C-alpha cells in the first residue's frame, strides 16, 4: 500500500537510495527494508524529493539536521534491532530515525531538548501512523523510569558516554553513539554482557551536531 504522503516517484528514488546504501556496505536487510518503506521527504521542510533521496544530511528546523541516510543505516545496523525491542533514542530531531525503528517493530522512547522539534516530530510520526513515546527534555540522564532498554541510540555528538545511560541498558543490550569533539566523532558501540561487563567497538568517523545540556523552549 502506498500512503497518502508517498508517491511512485518518491518510491523510485528511495529504491535507488537503498541500492546505494547496499553498495556502501549496509548488509542488514531488515534495516534496508525499513528505510525503503519510510518516506524520508515527509520529515523535511521543503519536501523536495531530489534532496530527500540523496545520501546527504539536510537542515531541519532550529539549526539541526536530519542525519544522512548512510549514517542512519550504520547506526541502526549496529543496534541489532529485534521486533518488540524497547529502544531509547536521544535526539529526536525530525523523527526520521525514530520512524525507522518503529517500522522495524521496536517500541521507541525518544528525547528531544528543543520544543519546536519535539512538537513537529510527533506530528510527522502521527501523520505516517507510527507510534513512539516522545519526551521533551535533556537526554543526558536518559529515562530510567521506562528502562531498562534493549538498545540505546544517541544521535548527537557526545564527548563521553554518561554512566547513567549505560546503567539503563539491559544485559545483552548495546548503546550506539558518535563519540568525540565537534569536528568528527567515532561511531562507538558499547555492549553490556549477560554478566554486566561492557565491551566497546569502533565503527568509523562521522560528523553530528553537538549534544547540548538543558532545554530550548522555542515555539
Ligand atoms: N535523530 C534525528 C537527527 C538528530 S540531530 C533525526 O532522525 O532526524 C540531533 C538532535 O539532538 C537535535 O534535534 C538536537 O536538538 C538534539 N539534542 C542535542 N542535545 C540533546 C540533549 N541533551 N537531549 C536531547 N536531545 C538533544
């Protein structure tokens, strides 16, 4: 079924984007399938199909960006998403990453510090029929009252991973985050073993907007 917010033209362009992601090394078919189903152009202000289906980051409101599709694919692949997983996202932004996780059958909890984006992302996901739990606030402390989580994804650059977030991971779960300074970050995955031990692996350089403390009460 093709939703009211999608089109054959968009689907064609999206398929090409997905083929490109496969060429760039994305292997998890469940990730590629979800990205093929979610209409990325609906998350952007100027829904130019041409921009939406290029493998590029793009400005959204409040000086923030929707992550590049390749980046979304890498992070989602590293999360090892399974149906019904409870996943915490820090940095809702446009809501695109949250929609991909929802499309994969995850139960999504997502935090955004900018009121404007928090409001807008909820509307976009509702429009497309995806469910997620949205929170307005500073994500540094996570959401322990809804945890523990099967996976945690941070979608803003962070200088180090707060211990409080690692505490909210279930044994067997992983946290994926771009760790580093403002110029570039290393995509880092920290997994908690069944015994509660942490193991860290690194997955290449990326560039994200910075994670900032506090909240912005815009519109
Ligand atoms: N996942 C988004 C892209 C996020 S861009 C998408 O799919 O579109 C990073 C987002 O993190 C921005 O919206 C920014 O406002 C938010 N952010 C930055 N610091 C934060 C914090 N401490 N808590 C919650 N959100 C934060």
